C-alpha cells in the first residue's frame, strides 16, 4: 500500500483532520489515533500492521491509502473522460436576449457590443422551434437522464414570455421521456416579482442566481439601471417576497473596496432571515476594453483569503448555514469541456463557453432545421487534456479543479478567439483549501455530523 499524493493533513490541537482531494473525503482523527496517522503522512509510508482491518478499510475508501500499482493521474483521466463523453447529461445555456435593463460598470458583454458596434437582439421563434425539436431528437437517440438548462442574457426576464414558452416545452418533453429537468435563471433580479415567480414555478423553474455586490452604497455604485437609478432596494424587496418559494443564490462580485460592504450585506441578510446561499467571485476587468470600473480588482491570492473570511462571517451569523464545497465531486471543472454541453446564442449560433457569447470568431456550430451542426472549433474543446499539464498534476487541488478555467487554453491559445487572456486560470482553493477544510470541519463538529472516525 502507498499514500495518496493528494492528501492534506491539518493538525488542530489534540486532533487531526485528514482530507483527500480525489475523493473529497474528510477524516476526523481522534487523539488516540493521532500519532500513527501523523507518522504515516510524514514518513509517506503505509505500515499495514500498525492499523486494524476496519481502519485500513476506511483509509482505502477515502483514497488516503492506495494499492501500490494505482496511478492517480490515470484514474483522474478515466473519471474526467467518462464524465466528458457521457450521454447522461444534456446541458444548454440559452441566451434569450442581449438586452439588459442594467448598466453595470464592469459588464464585459457591453464592452463586446461597444467594440463590435452591434445592436442588442433577442432569440427568435425559428431558433426556439429548432432547439425544441433538437432536444426531442436527442431525448430519443441519446436518452439522457438529466436536462440542465441555464436561462441567460443580457437580462433573461426581459424575454419572459419566450422563457416561459421554452421551459414549458422542455418540461413537457422531460416528463414524456422520463428525463429530470433542472432549469435555473441567471438574472439581475430587478424584474423578479411575485407574479413572475408564480409563472416560473408553473413551468418548473425554482432556482435563480441573483447578483448583489454589497450593501446599498457599493451595489448601487456597481450595478445601476440604464437611466442611472438605484437597484439595491428593489432587489431586496423582491428576494423577501420569493425566497421561501425559490432557491435563491446570491452571486457577490468583490473588489478591494467592497469587502467591508459585503460583510455588512451578510449581516443584513441574516437579520432579515432570508433563505439564500452565497457565491463569491472576483471582479475581473479586461483592461484592453474601455469600462467604467474605477475600483481595484483583487489578486487571486487576496481573494482566496477574503473568501474564507466571508464564509466565516456567514457562519457567525447563521451557524446552521450549509457550507460544504466538497459535498459534490467535480469530475470536470467546466461543463464547456463536455460532449453534450452547448451555449445557444440569440442568433442560433453555438458556443461552448458563455464567455464567448457574441464572439463570431469562436462559433462552434449552428442551430438548423436538421439539428445542431458543429464544426472543428467544437472539437478543440473536446480534445483539451488538462491532465497532461505537469504543473497541474503536482498541485494538491488538481483533482478538484482539473486544470481550472480553460478559456485561455482553448479560446485564446487554440481558437485565437480573444486578444486578451483572463488574468487567472487557477481557482481560489489553490491558496485557501486548508482554511476551507478547517471551516467545514469546525462546522461539522459543532453540528455533530461526522460519520467517519478513525
């Protein structure tokens, strides 16, 4: 037997936490077993005779120890490709409209439209019918188990009637072919009133992602209406009305100047007892494009530290908040690398990454009356091999990120579809995974949810 190279050992006083990034298994090691686990990890040698059979079974199950001939990179490659080429999932991101009722200072879509000189448009009936017919064909030929649909924009609720029509057709098809339908909307939330929510629920939509970038002062500075008007109060009003009926995730984009405001927002949300989850992201600004963002973007290392602080802040106010980013294994970091994952633009053109929306250089196919017709640019995504990067293989979080964001590797390097690269390929866990593990372990200890103990 040998030790996994993707183990993380954290010592907390009299106890140890052992974590594996292939399996996401977390083992809480009690004091009586601490020394032999620590000795094993530090010596990088597994002495079977020092452990009871049930202890060996637990360590093997969590991938902490492995058979001598087990190749972890080959295993990750197999797992990744099985997920990538699986017909189990059919995934659409549907750009309903390029129009938006907001004028956000960091919006990259507005930057692209400004450069291209193109007027914003919306999806037409022809593309909608083609997509519904293509979905029916794929249900019959591929027999997927899950249809995952992201309604996207611009602001998708500006095309509410089309959104309702598409979702109802998908819901009907999914029921007929016994496919699980998982739709959600990425929205600025301004039009998400009670009446709209009732319409969405009727067609199977119960999940939304709404962006709020802090309390009123910062949010209304970053995310204004087209006429310059404020938006924060309206969003809070809407969330208060819908949070018991829908799953609401708040996406919070962060700059150096907004950190304290975000902490105040967490307290504010807690005081109002809003049932929401949180997703923190860095504000990334493309300097080559003109923009109105005047604050300071965080570096990845800076964001990694702040991310931990913010989750601790959430748990301080809401100890029952379900925080465990390791709960679900990620076999691929990005669904753009998967066989049956498509971004459908307003004109029926196909992309793989929603960061390509509106980019004519990276079009990977087209919706037609005969279905989705793909070209060689689609292939570039499917032949990208993150596990061939030696630097990535040696990184402790490689099994969790599988090479990180592939925009630079595919869109920039392979497709030559962007004049600029994203500033960071890696994920924040590269720098904060130990801190995140401790936060999760502390919460689970408090809630007494540990099931495995050595």
